C-alpha cells in the first residue's frame, strides 16, 4: 500500500492546486510524473512496434527524442541554471533530469574533464531483457550514444562520449551500463 | 527567458536532490513535467502519423491512453487519496491531473453526483485547428469520450459521460468543449 502524499479524501475544494501539497509531497509527485513520462514513452514505442514493426518504432523514437532533448536541456539550463562547459554540467543535468528518478545510478567526477556514469539499475533494460528480442542492442548502444552526445555537446562540443560497458549483458552484471564523458584533449 | 527555479550554477553537489527546491519551484517544475508529457505524446503522434498515417497513429494513441489513464487514476487514488463512487472524485482527479493546469477549465460540481466541466482553452485543440486537417473530430470526440469513460468507470461503473459541446468551434471566442459526468442513484 502506497502512503498518500496528500489527503484529498474530504470535500471537493474548488481552490485546490499543487500549492496545497507539502514539499515532500511535491517531490513524491514529481517522481510519480517522471515515471509517467517513462511509461508514456514505452507504451508509444510498443504500440507503434506492434503495428508497424521495430524499425518504424525505432525511427520515431529517434525523431521524438531529438526534439524532446532540446526541451529537457532547456529546462536544465534555464530553470536550474546549469551552465558551463565542464563535465560537471552533465553530472548536474543527470541529477535534475526526470528520467533519472527512474534509474539507480552512480556519478563519478574525476577532475573537471572526466565523468563516469554507471547505471546500476535501469527499468528499460530490465524490460528489454525480459522481452528477449535483443532490442537493447540498438536502444542501449546507438540511441543512448546519440542522446548522450546531444547532452554533452549542448554544454561543450569537445566532450566525447565513450561507452565503457553497454548491453547486451553477457552475464548477470552488477550494473546495466557504464559511460564516460571526457573533454577531448584531456588525458 | 524561462524563470529560474533553482540556482545550480555553482559546484557539483553529489547530494543534490529535488528536495532542495522551494515549494514554489517544485510546483513550477511539476507544471514543466506536465508540459513535457504533452510534448512527448504529441511528438510520438506526429512522428508515427508522418510515417504510417493518421489511422495508425490514432489507433496507437487510443491504446496508449487507455493504459496511461489507469496509471494516472492510480496516482490520484494512491498518492492523493482520491476515492469514492461519485462525481466529486472525478472533479478532484481533473484538478490533480498533470494535464489539468495546461487548460483553462471551469469545474461546476452541481451536486455530489453531477459534474459539468468546461474547457475554455485547450492547447491540443488550438494546435489541431491550426493544422487544419480536421483531426479534432477523432481526438476530441472519440478519444476524449473513451478516456473520460475510463475515468468515470474507475470510480463508478454506473457513471454516465455525456458530451454537451464538442469541436468544431463557431469561432475563437467559443468554448473548446463541455462534458457532463452523472450518476443516477434513483434506479
């Protein structure tokens, strides 16, 4: 049983809005909406794939995320004031992205020019592995590479994105994938 | 220029979480997530429509939202404690929905069992009218009815949903749509 964040069991309140909810409740609702975003994207992909095939669904996914990433990066830059051309901007972006509510992840900043992000638990990969069609080969390698490059280059076109270890997982690993963001020219 | 909600321009903070934001910042971010959901849904629809036609995109949209509306209703029930078997519960769900704040709606709760909701402003309808392809017939009439029926029947399978006014509009000053939710307990 989930614990309610706000008790709206009484009378109808014509003036109800999110401002009536406590800070803790609002954080919980943000997490719920982040999960909503992930589910919405997943249902669209599966529905398109079932009707038109995986290639069409994958092309749509690329199309959609090319546009949405711009919006998400705008939120990070303008609403959270995340700017600067170092890899720490990417680390901060990961922390504020709605997607990162749904992952269990580790961020390791090594100086100002190297970031390693480890996705310990990823519901998307777990679902793809359970499905067993091998779609993680394309989604976790090609699409993620493109998305991470878009994120990196938003802050600094000289940041290289290197997949350190990505699916398919050959054996049960203690993490899902690992990526490195590195400013080119740095050692 | 978008309003800044939090100043994360300084050093990377490994312990950052959204609980650092002010209450006003969290409410604003929730609104931004709502916009994110609307954009994500819209981009998926258009991307698939451009590849496979409107009938396929509409079929996927219906499938996606028949599932997602249940998720949204569970959030309202479990996280906000919105329960009951009457039109009051539906009125509260409208208020709590991530979609709601994007519309200008009048909620007229005439009695415990009788709700009339009027959409005075709807970004989806405005976009469809601008596009001029007549897609509002299916989206605002067929799909909306399906979604509203799901909402109503989640709380009470006897609740009736009636479209009192639907697009197309007579002009820019006309309302977008008006719906009635009613439970007849005299049977």
